[in-house]
C-alpha cells in the first residue's frame, strides 16, 4: 500500500553541488551525533552523472530550530519524507554511515513498500541490525556525563579537537549526540528484508564493528551483498573518507 508522506521540512534535503544533468542521486544519511557536513568532501570523488543529496536530521544545521526526533520511528518517518521528495526525480543510491546505515536500511524497506526503493543500499561502519541489542549496549548512555561522551566522540573520531576546544561547538555537539543516542536506544530490528543489493564497508581498525558484525547483512536482502574491509577506524582515514565514493559501487556498469 502506498504511504502518503508530508512534504519535508525546509532544510531536510540539501543539494550542495547541483548537477541538473545527473542520471543518478547519491542520498546520504548521517551517523549518531552528526550532520551533513562530512559528506560534502565526497563531491570531487563522485562520477559526473551522480548528484550528491544530503538528508538533514532535525535539531541541527539548517534545521537547528526544529525539535529533535523523540524516538527512532519519528526520525525514520522524517527521513522517509525527505527521501520520498527526491526518489521520483531519478534512480538513487541510499547510503548511511554508522547509525545512518541502520536508518538507510529501515528507510529503504519503507520506500520499497511504497514502490520507490533505492537502486542499491550502502551501509558504512554499521554492524548488521540483527545485533541491535548488542550494539546498543556498546553506545554510551544519553545521560552520561559530558567527559564520557566527549571521550567517546574522540575515540570514534567523529568530531575534531578544534571543534571540541570551542565551548559553544562542544555544547552543540553534546546536545546533538545525546538526542541521537536517545533515538538509537529506541531502535528495534523487526525482521525486515530489502530487495536492493547491499554494499557493506567497514574499517579494519574499527572497535565498533568487525567482519562477524557485518556478515549478517547478506541475510537482509534478496539481492547481492558485497562486503569490503578498508583501512582505518570507524571513519577510515581522512584521505580515504574523502574518496569513499570510489568504494560505493557507483561505476556506470554497476548502476545502469
């Protein structure tokens, strides 16, 4: 049955480098405590026929004045509304990093039920959602003291020391992280399987994930699964992150 979503809120969809002649879109979903900024570095590494589309979660960046999502379902509906608004424009690849990988999988399932699923699904730095109970136990509690959360952000490498040294930016980073951790704690894997092929990426030095943690993705699609181990930790290495699109299966032969 077709799901009727509202028009997305202003700022939910950003196209930082428009390519009107593009034949495909790469739609990106962010990690826990993150925004859209880190994906902008991917633009130079994208094929000329791919347009970069960034989905902004409420409560940050251009949606700073919007309330944070209260739980996983509220955020998933918000993201699905945003993806629906671009899904009809051209074929798209849905990509998420870390928490964004689970969100991309959830939203891909919703979009397929609506007849507008992605051409393929990319999950980066995300263990299979069948491990949702174990994975949630690895995350800090949203109510943890600030030093605990700051140490966690440093350990996974998602915020620069320069940003954390600024009291205002540090306060924003903590607020966003606490909000996303609350959302993540409410996630439940409910047995979904998608038809889109899944490409899985993870860092060999990532303490949050390993080969065992990604193997189960092959059971969550009726299509093909490609698993690739890359150098570095949760965000790989800075040079590799900047050229990560080279590992997303975006070659024209793979996405006709």
